[in-house]
C-alpha cells in the first residue's frame, strides 16, 4: 500500500488573460471550484495507476470536505485515515492561470495544519509499503513520520514543495527526494552547497548530502536524477502542443512516480511514466480531473525521447 500523508484543499481557479503583477488587479469572466491539495492530488494520481492508496490528513467539518473525500473514494483512494478538525475549515488554494497555462498559487492551510503523524499507525508501516509526503503539512509531523517509516523499513518519498529547511537527520532517512529546479536551488542554499545552474550537478549534490536518490523535475526539459549509488539519469519531457493548464502537473508526476516505485518498477520506468502523467495533466483545466489512468500513460510512453544513464 502507498500511504500519502498530505494536504486536502478546495481549489478556486481563476482563468485570466495574464498573471497579476504586484499591486495589479486582473479581471476574469468566471472561476471554478475543484478538488486539490498536494496530498489529495498525488494520492489520486497514484490510485489511477491501480495502486492501493491510503490518504492521511485532516479536513474541516464542511461541505467542501464531504465533496472532495467522496470524489477521492470514487477513484479508489482510501480516506479512513483522514481526521476532521472541530474548529478549522478545510484548506483552500486560490489559483490564477494565464492563457499560456502558467499559474500563481496562494494556499491557506486550514485544517491541514492539525494533521498528525500518529494518524498513520505502526501496523501499516511495513517494508512492502511506501510513504509519500509533501510540505503543505506541519513540517515536524513529516519529520516524525519519516523517522518512524524509516525505522520500520518502509520506503520514504518526500516532495519538498514548497521548499523549506529539512533537518539533516530527516534527509538521511529518505529513500527518494523529489524537487523542481527552483526548490533544488533553494535546498542547496539552505545546506550551504554550491548552487549550480546545471540540474544534474544539483541532483548529485543533494543526493550526496542525504545519501538518497534525488529527482529534479524541469517542466518542458523533463527530469533528471542521481541515485543513491551515483548513477545519473535524464528523462525527456513529453511536450504537449496545446497546454491548457499546468496546475497539478507536478503532483501528477510525484504521485505517478511514487506509485510506480511502490509497484516495484525500476527508477527509469517510474520517471518515464511520471513524465507522461505530468504532461497529460496539462491537457485540461484543474488538477485532479486532468489526471490520466494507467492505460493512457502506457499508450503514450513511446512519446518519451531517448533516456540517458551514466553509471557511477
């Protein structure tokens, strides 16, 4: 089972002609309310591969929570580990998108801030399972869950988004770290590492810092990785001709990658599947509604360009 400890948000999406500058008001004709949150997004993306997924988090006692959890359950995500806050509303994200598919996002944590690592019982922290986390949850709860999962032999995967300082003790208990290019540079600065412009050099530096496998996503440039044993991997992106909305593409990548790793696929296959999933997520508005199923991903794997791997 893949256990996703993560946020559950209501997304309010505003399609605008262009993204606002500081102090600028931009008018748009309409807006949409959809299900979101990095945890829920990644859990859904993973579930659509046919992987057994349990989502653990916290929501408010409100209508948005009922609607979003019902939608996740329809796609096979188990939500019995989701707690209900007695005093905080379900988290909310405001997303502004432009005609090119770029976005700006502001997130209010709400009930997500009350999620606890001990909602994940020791009984499901097994060597055959994996835990996937992001940074829209209380950081100290993530660090505690990483420690417990590592001690039980459970595969640990962290998408450090948004990027904050992670204690060295937690970093060294991770099996996989997933960040985008900006987050990778921010992490390097936090650890006092040389901030390289070359993504592969950054991946190698972060891999060595945590003794883990580091994956850096680079949008249209694909993704790169440095494994724990020093192997360097480059996977091209699958370019969409008509990008509608990039919201949630990174979560599609992370959820798909985690599911593939949990299902015992190799890292190259996992990165290729994740690259396809992230690309396909750009075909429609919103996050979860745009996520592809396993068959769709498999049908488009041939579109991934030449993968390169350099041995350590």
